[in-house]
C-alpha cells in the first residue's frame, strides 16, 4: 500500500471493500500509521438496498437459464 500511494504521490489509501477485513491483522502488522474505519449500517437499510440492487435478477436468471432467452 505504501508503494502504491508513494508511486502515485498520494498520502492516503482508501479501500471501501469489505474483503480485506480477513487480512486486517497483517495490514496492521506490516504498515505504519494505519487507521481502520468501520462503517455500520442499519440492517433494514442494507436489506432494502440489496433488494433494490438485485430487483429483476431472478427473472433474468429464469429467462436465460430455463427459458433459453439470450438477454
């Protein structure tokens, strides 16, 4: 991370993804000055957002796999 930020003349590295959380201890051990920010969302808002993003996904899956449509 330090190499990337230095190479691009940046001071901060921001990663919004959650997948890195499994490597948090390694990141903290090998990088100086690290700050982790945890953002907690209301589970109801998260559920509504997921439902909105995936609306129509099941219809598309059914149409493309079982009905043989190409869309």
